[in-house]
């Protein structure tokens, strides 16, 4: 008793609770407005509705006018599109058969004439005898989400169309373009063998230029074919030993490595689930690139290492954050490039240097990027002019 009489008086406690309830109500109202949603209840015995303030706002009304509004099924239907009204009626007629909840989207025109797409998620409430007594739910404005989804679907359709055109081009390139180019090379070689003496100096110069241009065109067609064929649809993933892949790549590039006097240092590498041939192509392109842009150093150095990325390194790629990922780095001591060009170098046909300085079609790094996309990974570059470049690969350990 003493504690009651000497403690905080009841009015003070009551006022504090009232303040807290009021604050909680304001927070709830602000949250509904910010997140564009509302809650509601439909009492089936007398077919009455209760709406939170967020519901009135969704339909374009001021919550202060709630006393003058009669919320009913007809009120709902008056704002809905006719085809959605028909669907709403079917849903209501099927409530008794619903196991526990339902969700559906519908379109409305609010009081101001704004067209909105709403999503309702509802739960069925039954009494002790299993009789449905009310339905409670939340409704949110998903107009922006649906607009984004439609735009994304359109982009996917455009991408599929573009990929199909690329496949068609690959077919044309492999048959219609390569055959006349093959004849061009054949007759050009015959001219060089049989008539070089007749053509004299200028004629041979022009013929050499012509044959060189034909070779560039052949390499470009071959690279485009390689790019267009990279996908995961027609290849099987398997357990791939990256040390074995690098060993094969270095063996294939042995002559290029010897001619450039390059040193390739390879630290322990893991096994991953991947497409073997694409892994070989990936590292062939990266190592060849490093040798090509070595700036004619006496001994180009290429270092390949692997490890696990730090969690903060995956913040830019949320899809990789919940799976085992390896970070593989291919670093060289070549000419490097400005970091502002780090994205551009992975775009097809993008070159930072002229063809006279460094040969190539400008497709090699695009192929690397496409390979990583097939493997649900990413590749990016870090560099400074004159200080070499690092190409960083983030690739899932398992598919």
C-alpha cells in the first residue's frame, strides 16, 4: 500500500501512456503515407468496412472526411476498372473456399483521376466453428513497381530480339561472309606466288596491304563468332580445375610468352563449377591482353592469384553476397589506363588505342565480360597509366 500511495500518481502514468499511444499512431500514419499502403477490415455479418488513414489516401481522399464517406463494396467498385470489378466479385464469392489468405492486383482511378495499380493481401478470419466472420488485409500502391516491371520486360524482349539477330549474324558470318573471304585469300596468295615479279614494288605493296586487310577481316569475323556463341544454353557446367586451365593456356601461348620474354606467376587456384572451354578462353584473352599491352618491357610480369573476397567487396553485387565466391586477380605491369575508362574497355569494339599501336578487334574483353555473365559472375578492372592493370574476377564456386 505504501508503494501505491508514494509512487507515481495514476494520472501521470495515464498521461504518459496516452502520449505514447498518440506518438505510435502518428508514426503508423506517417509510415503508411511513406510506404503508400493502408490496412482494412471487412466484417461479413453486417458487410461493413474499417479503413486506416492510408486507405483513404490511396483512393485520393482526406482521412479527415472519413465520417462523411460510406465505405462499401460499391464504393470499391466505383473506383475499379470494369474487368477488375468482375474479378473482385468472383473473389468475394469464393471467400468461403479460400484456405487462409489471398493476394491480387487491381487497378483504380482515385478521386483525383489518377490511375493506380494496387495490391491487396488478405487473411480470412473464422470463428471457433470455422465460420468466416471477417477478412482483414493490407493494400499497397504498386504502380511504380508495375511500371518498372513493364519497362524491364520490354528491355528483356529487346535483348532477346538483339540476341536472336546476333545469332543470325553469326550464321551469315560463318557461311556467307567467310566463303568469299576464303576465295579472296586464296587468289591473293596465288597472285603473290605467281605474279609478284610482274607486279613490281608498288603492286606488291598494294597486294600486301590488301592481304593484311583480309586477315584483319577474318580475325574480326572469328572474334564476332566467338562472342555470339558464348552462352550457357548449349554447354554443360562441370567441375573445373583452374590450375589445369591456366597450364593449358600457358602451353598454348608458349610462343607468344617466349617472344615477349614474359614471366607468368601463378599462385594456388581453386576448382569451380564452370564451362571448361569458356574458362580457357577467359584466361587466354586476359593473359594475351597483358602481354600485348606490356609496353615492350624487357620482362613483362603477369601475376595470377585467387582468394575469397571480403564482404564489403560484394556490396555492389548483392546477388553474390549469399553464395561462396572466389576472387581471381590477373595483374600485369604494362601500360595501364585511366580508371575512368575501366567500364568502356569491356564494351564491344571499344579501343583505347589505335590499331596502328596495338593490334586487335576490340572484342577480347567483351568476350571476358560475356563469359562471366554466363557464369553469374562479374569482371572489372583497376589501373593507372604507366602502372599496369588488374583484372578482378568474382565468380561463384558452385553454380
